[in-house]
C-alpha cells in the first residue's frame, strides 16, 4: 500500500512538474481553512434550528461553503462562512444526489492534509471538499496546485491516507 501511495505521489510530481523546481516568494503555501468547517456547521445548524443534511462542504483558504439540502433533497441553499461570520444565504437552487450529516464528517482538520503537504512540498492546497462518494461514505478531496500551474485532485481517507490522485484537466 505504501509503495502504491509513493508511486501515485511520484506520478503526481511529474504531472505537476514540481520535481527540482525552485521556490517562490511566498513563505508558506496556501492551505484551506478546514479548521473552520466545524464552527461553520455549528453556526448554520444553530441558525436553522438543528442538524441538517449537506450535499457538499468546501473550504478554501478564505472561506467555508456549505451546500445545505432542503427536506426533500431537491434543492440546496449555499451558506458562506467567512472570518467567523455567516453571510446571508443564497436563494435555493435545484440540486440532487446523496447527502450527509455533520456527524458523518470523521476527518481530523489538524492532520488530514499533512500527508499531501509533506509529499508535495511548496504546492498550494486551494480546496478541501467533503461530499458523498461511491459506496455512500463521505469522500474528502484536496485540490492541489503547483507553482507551475498544474493541478491535482487528491482523494483522501479521513486519516489523510491518499486513496487516489487525478490530474485536473
């Protein structure tokens, strides 16, 4: 299994063109605000009066975006959580697919991205997404960009183990 992960990461480095590249002017690569997912969910659920179902939850370096399902799961209202504040919601938009509850989020925000950051040093992790994947469990995906402009979608287990790496086209 470890050899497979190493091979996937090595292939990712070739796709990204990061092997042997120099640094840029930023001291720290970008990371999504995944430590704000829990607080964002808590604020949305407090505002709406209790637990909800989500089509997807995304975190970028600037914000957390929550796609909250309506009761029949035919539309989603988007909430943005920025700087500890909840912005006014979007108008409901048609949506379909599987949903999950906040209790289904089993990742550790302090460690889930460590493996990716270690194996792709200097790359920006610009998106973290939680949505129901094949098999009905919540999948975690990190959107990674190299300094050269290449990008990858890295599917992660809740403990940060790399499950799949796909070049973003």
